[in-house]
């Protein structure tokens, strides 16, 4: 009986699952995890290049969904946009923590994006590469100045104030470029990242 009941969750939309999560339904959370866990992990491992930390980030993301799922409304945008925003923010927090711990900044973006580590499985590396390739392809259509602020923020974990200092641009300019870039990326990726709502 439980097996049949569980299978019914697969047919629920993301919003229906969130509603169940709001009722503290663990099976609904498990279904969302099955649906998006590998992609959240892929995003994290692409930035952190560390499967252990990426697993922790993934678990934290879904614990946030468990705690905050009831607060989500469609006015915040697509569920997947909300989910991957949580995932990105948590991953960048981890990246910044590492940077503070190491007391150094690495200026080579490719060092953060190295998937040659032996502790990342080929399947997880493939998921990460696929997600990253979609983002990179969308970024290629951005003007250079917008692409630069996105790379500094999303892949190096710099705040907008730090980007302004590093690039010598006024903070308002950095904010405008970031806003315009994210709007363009969101439009370009809307068909790519998650169609279920």
C-alpha cells in the first residue's frame, strides 16, 4: 500500500509537492529530492569541485525547502528558479567560507570549476557539466561587462561591493549590469532549467 501511495507522488507538480511539504509530508520532500537533487548537487559540485561539500550543500538546500516550502508562492517566480536560487546562495556561502578559511583569493575561475577530482563520480560530473554548459552558452550572449560581473559574483563568490572595488566601477553600475545580465539569463534559461511548476 505504501509503495502505491508513494508512486502517486511522482505525478504531482512541484507546487502540489510543496503544498504537501507545508503539511510536513516527508514523502513529498523525498520526491522533490529525487526530481532535483542531482541537479542541485551538479550546481554545487561545479562551483566547489568537492563532492563531500556539495552533498552537504544539497542536503542544506532541501532542508531549507522543508523549512521554507510553505512560504513559497508563484509570485516569486517558477519553483525551479526559487530552488536553484537557494542552491546557488548556499553554494556561494560555502565558497566564501572556504575563501575566508584559506585567507586567499584565487583569480583563476577554472580552478573553481575543475571536475577532475577523483571524488566526483562520472555521472555527477556529467550532470554538472551539462548544467554548466547551458549557463555558459547563455552567458556567451551577454555583453562582456555583464558577463564579467556574473562570473565574479556567481563563480567567484564576490559581493557586488567587492566587484565594484575589483573592477573600479561604481556600485550602481555593477548593480545595473548584474540586474540586466540576470534578466537576460533568466529568459534564456527559462526553457532549459525546469519545466514543471
